[in-house]
C-alpha cells in the first residue's frame, strides 16, 4: 500500500510561508536586484552592472561606517546582557510568580510608546544644560557632553533593547530545572560554581538569543545614532539615508542594505549554532 502524504500539517504552514514570501523574501530579492540597477537623470533604470557594488565597497567611508555600526551593536548587546542578568536572575529565582508577571508587564510598558518619543526625552535629559548635568553640578562634577556622542547613542541603544533582554533572560532562567541546582548544592558546589557551571549553561539558549536580539536591533537602528549620537561618525543606517538623498542613489543604498542583511544572517546563524551546540 502506497504511503499517504500528510497534507494537514503543510496546510497550516502555508499562511506563514506566504507571509514570509510576500513581505520578506520578495522585498529582499527586489532589493538585491535594485543594487545592480543604474540611476540616470535621477531615475532608476533596470540593468545588471556591478558599478554600485564597486563604488560602495571601495570607499573608506563605507567601511568606517560598517565597523562603527558593528562595534556599537556588539557593545550594546554585551552591555545589555550584562546589565540585564542580575535583574533577570532575581526575577527568576527570588521573585514569586505574581511579582515576575508584573515585572514582565512593566518591562513591556515602554514599548507601548513610540521609541522616537523616548529618544526625544533622552535628548532633554542628556543635554549640557539638562537635568543629569544639573544633578552632577550639585556635587561639583561636569557638565559633560553626553549628547551627540557615542555615549548618547549607546544610551539610546540600551533604551531600545534592555527591557527585551531582561524578559528573554528571565523566561530562560525561570525554565531551568530546579533539581539541577539542588543537586549541585548537595554535591558541595559554591553559589559561584552553581552559577557558572549549572545555571548559565542551562540557560545558554535564552541568554544567547537575548544577546542576538540586542545586536540585531542595535545594528539596524537609525534613531539613536542620529538623534543622540549626532550622526558622527555615521552608521550604516545613516549612510543609507544620506545615499538616497544624494542624487536619488537608491541602488547604492541597496548595496549597503544587502551588506547589512548579510551580516545579520551570518551573526544570527553563528549565534544559533553556538546556542544549540552540544556541551562536550
């Protein structure tokens, strides 16, 4: 008797495949195609030339923007993960279920408002004559130039990603089998040994995913480096905007966007491989 093909599971996957095809794969392929087009008289014309790629990849300002973007995103992801971990650990192991639920709700609340509005608020707080410098002035320190700097951009990145990283870490840590921790204690492991040899390895997937999400969001962010970082030095997202304004060079901007997506894919695959790698 011939083996019957189960159609039912594939039927329910079809909407997701259609969605991804229409709103991710399709636009991505179009953007790759546009990167080979030419602009003549401020109008894009379909073509297949490598002029845009040669021009962008041979310019120092492109690579300067690339390394600045990559470095800042890496730093933001690491800082967010380190700052979030103590709070996540406390919520997972010290807080009751009710307190944890309310804490997660409070962490979600900032996303109810526009990210741009929160960045505007930081513009006021970080200004040279703003509240933070005023408080520092009371103790005889400052004022500091916190706005239009790398520090300002980093504050914006953390505003965007820190609550999300805390949530992801909390869920991962709360899901750890408590018997593993009890077994480590019964075997004489110190709290530090339990943390580094049991808790962190058991929650590795969630910790790495939180780090990855923070990197992805920071890598593609435009608002923080523009409004808090002063666009100096420019990041890749700012370079895309500047390129489109320069003679309607959408194909060159597409080159930058494709490089960004390729980088994010490479980082994502590496992070997922590290998260799910078996311990030796």
